[in-house]
């Protein structure tokens, strides 16, 4: 067979098929691993006899195969002497000549050569040997042409000699150079392999899938770095383009009149800021316009340090500034009136009724806290008829103010003093006057020697009903009158109620003869516990309750005398304020 596989491992061939199997051609360049020697004819070639006319070609081919087997054995063992035929043996078989490894039966004429059926041109015919007597084979030809005793047949190539493979460049063209001669280490024999030096395995090809994955990773890395840089730039600079935020137009400027904005818009033109200098000090306060004549109502402690009109300046919400003169003031009510002249377009604020105020009503306060003019705050009425006192820096009590105040949680700070406290209809219901500080001191900071506390949600305003009466008196007479009952109170009494003293100032009688209390039947030592049914706990509260009324008003007093409760009715008198 042509693949080098030993023929005795394959299926046995018939006699004609074995005859047609060509012998392996000899190596062309003589550089094979195990070159086979060319077949030599026997020393005494057998005599050729003419082929009978009826000889079959297949028999000739079979005879040629036997001859090739004999030649192979002769090459292995060397030349041998011809062996005579045994007695009684038949005539020797016709001689077979090999041409290109194929059997041929010569014709009688021997003129033309019969070319074999193998591949390639046939070589020139070998010279014919002299006829000799053919040696008789030891056994009859095997019809399957199986070599006896497992010896290799003439068509089976010898196993190649194993040598270590030599490195061969992968791109070298042409025949593989022979291995150097000499012994080589034995390796595993591959009967199916082809003789010759083993070639190195082809270089492993790079996987395109791996290259694609690597490219994808590089692309993702570059993209992430670029994206991170862009994100950082956008975060730091606010974007790649100019940012334009949506905004509504300002056409809708209307506000409901009862809203804080509506109240402020209506009241601010009638609110002023006062700056006062004098007596080595200065202060800031607030006031509001009472009429078109230029009268402005404020607190007494705001203008108390002024000595002349040159010390008081008034600034309107429009920014216009004017000088003001002092019309009148009252320490007991902590109210004062100033007047500006030569100013047009004044807008007086409407006055409300403080008796109609209820706890919880919304209120708006306007002022200049810490000299921040036109400041608007809002809150509610927290309580009514809060008896408070302010002042008292002189020590003799002549500067003490007694106020039956409205309490509010609208933020009020130093500078709000004298400003208006407005209801939901922008009407004035009180005059902001005092705050309760966290340290327990009273006043709003503009009074002499007072601290500068901040708002804690406890603000107090003089009711406008009291302020209206006092303002009218100050404008008309320059003085204010105070309602009185004609008694001297014991301010050191620690019991519940206001007790009438045993003696008055400078040793005079504690009950003024012919006064309202004397006419009602009050005596020294009586303890007054109620005024018009409202409880009083000390002498200050009694004064506050009395000054909340006008002179000439009738009051009903409840008192205790010698363990008994009595009720007395009196008409309030009048005294000149300071």
C-alpha cells in the first residue's frame, strides 16, 4: 500500500490484487532515514524460456511477485550458491523481470518491452542474464502472498529511524534538510507516521475573541476616564452651557387688603422713624402720623432726652426727612406727641378700638428695630389688660409708667417703641412700648439705662383708646390728666390686694379729705381686692386699672375690712400729669 502501513495488517488480497500492488519506489535523493538498497539479480539468473502461447497474464504477475520475494530474501542474506532442483521436480517457472518495481512476463520475441501499469515512466530494461537453473523454492507460493514467519514483504517499507526533531523556521520553503548522521535517542514509534524528521508544531494562533475582549476593556477604560472628567467639569462649573432658570413674571402684584402684605402696603406711608440726640445720648424710635397737620404719636422714652426741636429728626418711608418739635409728653402713660411742618402728602393712619380686640386676633407691627426702618413683623394678640410698669430710673417713682397693655407675640425689638400695632384692617389698635427680656427686666431698651434685650415673643402695647385720649390732651393743652381715687397705697404690702396706707406722703392723711375715696367711705387699712369685678393682687395693678379709665368714670370697688367684704362705688377724680 502507498501509506506505509504494513500490508499484513490489512485484509488479505487475492492473487491478482497482490500482483498489482507496486513496490515502494526507492528514494530519489538517497538522503532518506533508512535507504533501501536496489535489488540485485541472483548470481546465476535462471534461464528464460519462451512463454507458452496460452500463458495467462495473471499467472505471470503471480510469478513476478514470487521473484520479488526471492530478491528481497537474497538482499537480506547475501549471495548464495544456486541450489539444484530436486529430482522429479517440474520445470522451473518462467523467469520474471522487474521494471520499475512491477512484474513482467517477457514475450518470446523480447523486442518491445511491456510497460507496467504503475505510476511514472518505466526505466530502461536491465540486461538479460544468461539462462541458469532457477533455485527451487522451499515451499509452494502462498496465494495471499503473506510473507512467511511474519517477515516484512518487499512492499512494506522498513520502520524509519527515530531522531530528535530539528527546529525548522515556520516560513522556510523548500525541502527539509537531512538530520545529521549518528545515533539519536529513541522516541515513541508511530507506525502510521511518515519517515523523516518530525516537524515542530505550528505556532498557536492568537484568538480573535481574546483580542476583541481586550479591545472592549480598553475602550471601556477610556470612555470611563473621559466621562468622569466631563462629569467633574459639569459639577464644578455648573454645566457646559449658560444656565437659565425659569421665572414667572412680576405682573401679579396685587395682594388682599387683609393680608400682611396688604396691611403693610397700606400702613407704611404713615409710619416714621425718629432719631433723637440730646443729654449726651442718642436713640432711635418709631412713630405714626395722627393727622394732616403733622402731629406724630410716639413713646415718651423715645424723645425724653431731647432739649429742643433741633434734637429730633423724622424720616418718612419715602426717605424724606424733616425736623420735628415736641408738642407734649406724659411720663405716667409713656406717651409723647411731636409735630413736623412744611411736609406735604402726609397720610394719617386710621385708629381702631382696643376694647373690641380679642385674644388670637392677627396683628402686624411696624418699626425700626436696631435702626432698621420700615421693618414689618406679624403675630397675634396673646392677652389683654396686662398690668405692666416701665421706667423708674429716677428712684422717686415720678418716671414710672403704668400700662394696662395688650400682649402680642409679634417680634418687637429696641427701635420698635412708638410704632403702630395694626389689626387685619390696617387700623391702629396699640402703641408698641415694651418687651419682656429673658433676664426679667422690663422696657424695650430706649429708656434711660435699660439694656438692649432681644425679642422673646413677649411684647406689650399701650391700648389705642388710652393713647387717643392722652394724645388729644397733649395736642390741645400740652398736658395729660390722670384719673385718681384720692388714696395713698402701702406699696410694701405683701398680701393679696392693694392696701390703703395708714399715712400718706410727708405724714399727711392716707385718704384725701373730700376726694373720691373719702366720699365713697374708704378708710386707712382697707384692702381693695377687685375693680369692676376684676381681681387685683397689688398696688401697681390697682393703679393700672384706674389709669385705664378716664377721669369722671364710675368704678365699683370690692374691699375687705376687719375680715368682712364690702363694696364701694366712686367717681374718678383728675390730676395733672408730668
